[in-house]
């Protein structure tokens, strides 16, 4: 297989037959299966000269899993590599990268707190940012932002929308913003949001819409 970007050999030769790679904006991205995670990190360090560990984190991909990514680099010349793998939502676990890059220790602690990804053999997967007893993982897409029950989401109203009633569409709430009629102190007490009128409703067939003055 042809080498991608600055790789000295094909991605399959370096990272295994299930690995894929692409380069964009001087950043080489390699995706590997979870079973190859530690081997891929060792390859980056030992064969590609990526001795500088920058960061490790994750992204919650609904319907796919948690995509864990580690950004490392070679320094002479500077070459950047983003290694990624995806673990399922129902069993988010990976072996710890601390044995390859010691700097990954607190990054894995943060990722564990924020996403719930477990890192096996981590020396101390303790709380880093959240208080003891905190329940849940705040950066998961299904984590409810309870503060939005007491304080409305700023996007709940369209710019210029009136406070005096009238038909309005039901806004799509972003992840983490609860429907106040389904979660919180007003659960089940609010009337259903009115449906948005169909386009052209209320006009006779063929009738053109009446425009306001100045239009």
C-alpha cells in the first residue's frame, strides 16, 4: 500500500491491516481498532519519532461510540500525528497509554471523568476536575444540563420572536438541553408546543401570498 503523507511505509505495514490514514492541513490522521491502540502508539514513538506527547481526549459520536484521539509529534522536522480509535458506548474501555507516553496520565483521568472511558492499568484513575460524588459524565451527549431547566437555553427563541403568543415552531434542542415538559420540576405540567403551520396553509389554491408594505 502506498504511504500516506510523511509515513515512511504503507499505513497497513506500520499500523496493521485494519488501519486507515489520511492527511489534511499538514496533520496526518490514523485510525486503528481498539485492540491495536497501544501498538499504534508505540509505532508512533519508536518508528516515526513522535516522542512529543501533546494531548489525549475523546468525542461522543452518537450511534457510533466514543472516539478517543491522541495527538503526538516528531520535532525534527516537526510532523504531527493524530491517532484515533473508537470504543462502543456500552463498553468504553482502552488500555492506558501511560506506559508509552507518561504525559497521558492526567489526560486519561480527564477523559475518564468527562466521557466515562475506562483506561485499564492506569496508575491512579482518580478525580481530576469534578468533585467527589459527582454523578455522570458531563461531555457525553446524553448528559442532561440541569441548569437549563432553571435558565432557558438562549436558542429557545428565534431572534425577533414575540413574547405575545401566536403560532411558533418547536425548536430542536441541542444535546444536553432537556425538554422542560419531560425533565425537571415542570415535568408533565406544560401544554404541548404548537406545531408549525404547513407552508401555504390558509391560502386558497393558486392564491399568491400578500406581502407587507415596503416589501
